[in-house]
C-alpha cells in the first residue's frame, strides 16, 4: 500500500475511534449531569448522541432500559423556563426504543407504555392548531390540547404521525406513514391516511381478517402487518439487542 493509502487508513481509524468516544461521552444517562434534569430517567436508560432538542426535562419521565435514538426531540411545554405545574407531561415507559429523528411534543399529557418500539422519524404530539377564524393566520390561532396514550408492547412504523386525542391499545402495530387520530383497541393493525384498523386479534375469533402464513385467503399478497417497515436503526445499534415484549399468552404471531 502506498504512503498516501496508509495515511488515509490511519486517519480513518482515528476518526472512527474518536467519534465512538464522543458518542459515548455525549450520551445522556442517569449517571451524568444532563440526566439529573429529568423528573425521572430510569436505570439503564440512554439518550443517544447527538441528542435532539430536549426541554422541559422536569416534566419528562423515561423508564428503565429505554433507549432514545440519535437526534430525537422530546419537549414538555412551549419553551424552556416555563412552570408547567406539579404533574409530568411526557411519560415514556421502560424497555422502549425510540427511533432516530423522532419527535415527542407534549403540552398536556403523552403516555407511552412499556416495550413500545418506534421506527425513525415518528411524530407524536398532544397539541394542534385550530382553524376557527378563516381570516387569521392559522399559526396565530391558539392551539388545543388533547391527551395521547400508546399502549404497552406496541410498534410504530417509520414516519407515523400520532395526533392529539389518540388512544392506541396494547400490542398494536401502526403502519409506516400512517396519520393516526382516534381510539384503537388492543391487538390492532392500524394503517392509512386517515388511519383505520385493517386487522385485529380477538380471543374468540383470532385474527380478522384471517391469514395463512402471512397471505390472505384467495390472494398472493402479504398481510398488512408484513408490509410494514421495521424502521429500527441499523443492526449495529444497541437497539438491535433490546428484547421485544413477550406476546400475551395464546396470541399467535401475525
């Protein structure tokens, strides 16, 4: 190898090793001062570096062993330095995985259960602008808040948008790119714009519509759940090593 090639290899090695050190040092955990600002940051929880916009930490709770990906923004309130009262506003459960580039924007109440996984660039908010006055710029009309809850064991695909007032049950799948508003029962597959239930499991009837090995009867097409993008960070990420929530007893794998 030429001298130039050796120099390039050595420089590349140093850069990658240096970046690994920077990422480890810049991550937010319960063990460093940035973690102390949160109302609760559970043992083993981590916000990956580079960190997104984070403010209102005193009203944000993150459970044990939850991993927040790079450039994820989590906020409580309209801006830093505002007293939002005695209760937490954003609550993320334990053993969750929040995909890189996602936004969780809380003003009243966002409750994310345990073992919830999201793909990258998911947007969750409990506030939206109104359009009461057709003559006034929409951005200047005072917004309204409605609580949001996402049940334990659920999975949100890449680019899903969760709007104010949404209540998603346990063990649900939200398709990538879905725009979700409303209430959805446990064990639902939710897809579309606007989102609706396209498939659901109930103890008495099983999966409806039924499927055989991921293919609907009479069709060569895969079931909706198999069309959803996994949306997790690369397999070299620590996220790939986190365990998924165990399914309820007797629940077949979709």
